[in-house]
C-alpha cells in the first residue's frame, strides 16, 4: 500500500520529520506512533482498514527517513524529547488540516500516545494501544535489570559491557555518544542482543527483532532508546498513570500479551483500571511480538472504531 501523499516537515531545531498518508483520503483520520523509541514504522501501512481510514505515519526525530539521523554523533540529542515529539505531532496535524484523529501506537508508541492525549485530549477521537508501557522507573528497572533473573548469563554480558555500572541504561547512553563509531557499533549490538534475549521465550515472531548487525538504523535505535530510557521517557515518573483521568471520554482498546516479558501485563491492567473508557484485552498466548490471536484482537479493535 503506497502513500498517496508524503513529504518532509520542518519542525524547528534543524529537524525535518518524514511523513506519509495512506488509505482513503476521505476516511477517518488516524495517526500511527511507532515503537522504539527510534524504531522503524514497519507494518504501519497495514495497521488500519485502508478503505475506511486516512492513516498518517511519521518517523519520529532522529530515525527512519527523518533528518538529522541519530546515527551521526554530531546530532544533538537534547533536541529529541517527548515534549519535542508531542509538538511535532501537533505541527503535522495542523499541516495536514486534520482536526482530530484516532491514535494508534505500540510499545513506546503507547507512552507517546498517552502523553500526547493527556496534553491534547480534544484532538483524540479514540485510541488503539498495543503492548502497553508507560516508561515508568518501575517498568524500566524490570526491563533493564529485574528480568535478568530469567537470563543471568545474558545479563552478565550486557552489564559487563559497561563495567557493571550502577545505572546500566545511563552508561549505555553515554557509550552511544562516543565519537568512535566502533564503540557505538559494539554498544548498539550488545544493547540489541539484550532486548532480543528478553523476548526470546516467545512462541511467535522472528528471533532477532532488534537486529544483529550495526547498521545506521540500529545505531540510531540504540542511541535513541538509551537516551529516552535514561531519562524515564522524559515524563514525570508515574504521572501518565496518575493523570489517566485526563483521558476521560476517550474510548480506547488496550491489547496486551500476557507472556510479554519486556512489558509485564500489570501496567496495562493498572491503566485500564484508572481509565474507565479503556477496555483491556489480555491475549494468553502472546508476548511482545504478538500471535495470531493477538492480531485478531487488534483487528477487532479496528472494526470497533471503524466509521
């Protein structure tokens, strides 16, 4: 499904974000928020029914076809925060002349989507949120330390690469700023090896989601993830759950895999409890990478919110 409209939008600070629109030009507006942060928007064009939705896809700062690319060590990561991304979304929405849109996001895209909706609830019609994470200290402590109880030998390798630093995520973020590409490449590969290990017990999906070679995209991905998660996603710790009341009146479907080792299901459950308009579907056989039943749950949500 090829885009019928695309371009580069100047969002300030020397940044240009790539955007495209697919589906029905007269369909219900929706925006796709990719994961990572810094991950590619793979599969985005197939996320919603192309006959019923006008789907806006954009590459967040520093990754994909947006410029400048975070694989370049000269790129200032101080200009890449959640506040910047929320502002980018608003500039894109206004550029395209869209009044309101459905927000569709997965993994990190859930954190960004919730932060955006709490800031601009009047711009959100509904939300479809997949593999729920709110980037809290509790969640990130689990992903980058607690889950090591299941993978002790992989954790030993992952943490040893930064000299068993007390704050492993911050230490990797510092390594990804090193001017020596070889240093950044090795750190990116170790980071991705750990991320893939955490997902390795799942029954569906490919073994190396994050990649096993140090391409520019992988270097940018690792740099952006470490940058964001060393700073708790640039949101006040626990605030997205605490402020769930700001989402009142926005219908939402939350789809989460019960076997998700990277993002345990208790966060999705807590969000659904705090947000009366959200309906949580826990898929028993799915993890972070999904399953056929997981796909069906997403499709059911899409049908529910179709015009």
